[in-house]
């Protein structure tokens, strides 16, 4: 038996018309641009070029930008699916290739949908901490982001006349037709997008925590804070005879935990804001970096390399820029929520700095080097 091959003209539902495609496209342009810009910010903070400057205040800014990154990415998933659904009859348009510009346009759409899908799925899997691939996620996710945003720009430029026509007032009247209506399809898409956002945004928006059923990392870890890499996973045990080494051009100072406790302590309310989009605020107490630097005879405002006792792992070293070592909210924390740090949270001490990604809040610190 031979199945009839569908043709583009067979699809008559108004939900497939260009006004629907353009409206969803507009929403996607907003979510994708938000996602791209916030992702770029996160990348630059983690791999800062010479010219880049990221302030240490407001303390919760990264929490907002990275929350937006993950939320706009999640919102893009139903929007992208809806947009593809509204145009898929075009796949049955014949002839397959009409002209060179037409061929290029189709090719650009292939690159666009491929890269967009790749970004959304790898991002989602990263949020779920599921890495079914062999590459280093941040690098590939970052590179393909340029491919996605580039092909989106080309696509919008090519389609501008169609978008203009589709969104003009003349097309506003809904034509009477059988099948799914435009308004019905747009409303469903909006609802699905809203549901996806509400179901996950509680990972970072405190008042949604209770209703975001699909949120990851909302379960409380030790001391009321989620733990990304436990001490056991990092191969860390409670150290005996521990000393912190502080290295400056003038020499190395070794400090015991009791000596650190005897220094003036600062309390700060600061969030851990993971690149995965979850964030949670806590009360930290420890020695402020400017005070510690002064104590060993170094100037606040010099960049400091932070090393942990973790042997392997991608996040065992970080660099605090001068902006952060001059800020008294940047702490070498000894306490969390009124208790000594749990081993999972970095005992004997960890870095907690304002307006920084969680990956740079190094735990199990053993050495600080003024650069
Ligand atoms: N030494 C070390 N520090 C680390 C990590 C790590 O793997 N090793 N993970 C980082 C990441 S990705 C995050 S989000 C925070 C999590 O902090 P928490 O476990 O205190 O919640 O710690 C950071 N500090
Ligand atoms: Mo993280």
C-alpha cells in the first residue's frame, strides 16, 4: 500500500499561517536574546579577557542574570517546538529547492533549528546534571550559542518582509476556517511556556520555591543549602593539622584555624548562585578578604588565586579579581547559618564573594596567592 505524500497546500489550519509563526518568532527573539546575553555575561565572568570588568555589587546581580539565563532557555523550549509546528507543512513544499537564495534560506533554517535545539537540550541536561556526552559542556555550549544567534540574525533579516506583512494590522482579522484557530494555538503555546517557567523557576525565585514542582536543587542540603559536589565526591576528609597558606611577594604566612578565628569576623548575607540556575541565600561569617590581605601585609585590590585541597576536579582553583578582594563582603568563610561550615560546604574554610557564579566560590581552601 502506498501512503499519499502530504503537500504543503493540504495544511489549512490557521495555526499554520505566517502571523502565528511571526508572533511566536517575536517571543522567541526575546527569550533567545535574553538567554544569549546572560550566557555571554556568565562566560565572560568565568573566562575574563583583559578588557572585561564585572563589579562586585549589587551582590545578587549574577543570581538574577543566571536565573534569567536558565528561565529564558526553558521558556524557549515550548516556543521553539510551537514555531516548528507552525511551519512544518513547508517541509512538504515542492520543488524542494527553487533557487539559490531559496536553497540558502533552507540551509540557514537547518543550521538555526539544529543549533537552537542543541543549546536547549544540552542546557537542560546540564541543569539536570546529566552529562550523556564526551565533550566539555561549557565550551561547546558557548561555541554553538554563536552559531545559533548568528543564524537567528540572518533568518530575521531574510524574513523581515514576511514578518512585517504578517504582523501588520491587515492580517489581524482571524479568517474563518476549519482546524485549530490562531488564537487557540497561541494561547496554548503561552500556557505551555508559562507552565514550564513556573514549574522550574523556584530553583532561583524564592517565592516560587513552594510551587515549582519540577525544580531541581530545592531540597535542602546540609545547613539549609544545596550541595553541588559533596566532600565524599571530591575525596575530601576532615583534615588533621590544617594550615592556610597565604602567599604574597613578601613571603608565605601560615595560619591555623584558631588563628583565623581570632581575626576580626564579618557577617554577610550572600547567595550561592550556581551556573545551573539554582540559587539560595545564606548567612556567612568569616574574615573579609581586604582584612586578611592587610593582616599579611598585602594590599586589598590585588587579584588572588584561591586553591583548594581537592586534587582533581574542574573547580579546585579560582581567581578573585581585585574588584572582589577590595570588597569587604568577600569572605573567607568559616561559618554558615550560625554553625561551623559542614565538610560538604568547604570546612575548614571557603570563599564566598558577592555577585559571582557558584563555580568560583571555592570550597576546602588551602592556599591564597596574591598575584
Ligand atoms: N573545591 C571546590 N569548590 C567548589 C566546587 C567544587 O567542585 N570544588 N563546586 C562549586 C559549585 S559548582 C557550586 S554551585 C558551589 C556550591 O556550593 P555549596 O556546595 O556550598 O552549595 O560550590 C563551588 N565550589
Ligand atoms: Mo555550580
